[in-house]
C-alpha cells in the first residue's frame, strides 16, 4: 500500500497526519516506511527524530561544451525545451539552473561537442526511528528542480507493507512527482474558504491522475461547513477529522507526536487507516471489474 498525504496548500497539518499515521501503524507491528518528499521544507524529521544512517547526493548531468569542436550551429538551443541553452554570435551559453539533464542537446549536436558533468541539486538521507524506515530529501538553497530530488527520495523506497509519502503542498510539478504513482491519496484541508479553494484544485489533480482519494479535515470544528458540503456533493469520503485541540498545538510546538502526547488520538488514526484501506479495496475491485468487462 503506497499512500501519499497531500494538500492544496501548506500549513494544513499534512505532516502531522503523515507522521502520526506512520507511527501508529508501526506501533501496531506493521512494516512502515515514510518518505518526506517535501524537499524544499522537509519537517517530518523534527517530529520523528530519525537516526540518519546514510546520505547521498542527487545530481543531474548537465552539458559542457568542448569549444574546439563547436561550430556554433545553434541546434542545441533549438532542441532544448527548457531554454537552458542560448547560442549567441556562435558562442554556446548554458544556464545550469534551468537544465533538466535530459541529454537532448548532446544527442542532437552534429559535432559531438558536449560532455556531461554532474551538478548537485540536493541530498537524500536515510535512517530509522521508532520502527519506521525513514527517507527525506533536502533541496539545495536556490535550486529550482525539486522534482529531481523527490525522485531521488522515491528511488530510496524499500518494499514495506505500508509506504507513506508526505508530499509537498500545492498542485504543481513537485506534487505530481510525489503522488503520481501512489495507490491512494489523502488530501488534507481545513474548513475555511481558502482550504476549500485549494482542496478543489487538489481534487482536480488526483482525478486527472486517476488515483483513488479521500479527505482529512484538520481543525474540523472551526471555520464553516463548506468543505463538508463540497465533499458530500462530489461523493468524496471524509476519513479523518481532527478538532482544533489546544493539546495538539502544544504537542506540535514541542516537536512531539500527537499519538504519544495524547494517546486518545491513536484510535482516531486507526479508524482513519481502516477507512482508507476499505476505500482502497473498493477501488481495486472497481478496477478489476473494469478490466474483466473490457476483456469479455
Ligand atoms: S549543437 Fe553542438 S555544434 Fe551546434 S552550437 Fe550546439 S554545441 Fe555547438
Ligand atoms: S540537457 Fe536538456 S535541459 Fe539541459 S541544456 Fe541540454 S537539452 Fe537543455
């Protein structure tokens, strides 16, 4: 079971839910791995306090011109989809921070005038904590290519019973990279107009990706009923509601896990997981029925 915890905007409680779900399942004896894919601002480690065992660089191969071979034809600039190369007055200029390392310029250069050199974008660290295998990525300051580091985090995934991905917030490329091959997505929101707006965007994204999903509402007893009414209208299950509890805020500010500081929430997260696995099972059955119908 590979589940991504995502939200249309930051600060909704996504990390609280990802880390407490992971810890609750590990406490129950499941093999769990948590991937913190929010590589621009990873913070699962603040709560889980993993013991880091290894670290590796994430690099992208960027082109370097062998000037003696280059004729200044400009083909490399034409084929680069990311505007990472310009050829001005026969001289090749490369903008490394825009280069995605796709290799097209090298492939199409008629003079074989490129070599590739690695450029570090960030690091991936692996470790363990409280029975959870832990991986997170850290994008270097000023870098733009977070999807490459997210991909590096995902490559470090093992084969646990349950893989939980804490996605970056929003609905742009880094989020797609994090959630695209998840079997289920839990969308975290708050019952406010902003929360609803960003939830609608996130729902559009997971529907486009055709991934089964459900909603978790954090601070569910503040704001208004619009999120619940939206979910009802759209036939979206709400599998978790966490109240605006001062005890949670205090635990959060101390960097403590909710289910350890307030054990009564263990059952809340257990019930959420049961609903998620039921919905996932239903989605698998529907998919299987679709396949059977197509084959017959
Ligand atoms: S395609 Fe090759 S030869 Fe042409 S400008 Fe680029 S590096 Fe130079
Ligand atoms: S490797 Fe790809 S992205 Fe980078 S400069 Fe070449 S064509 Fe552009």
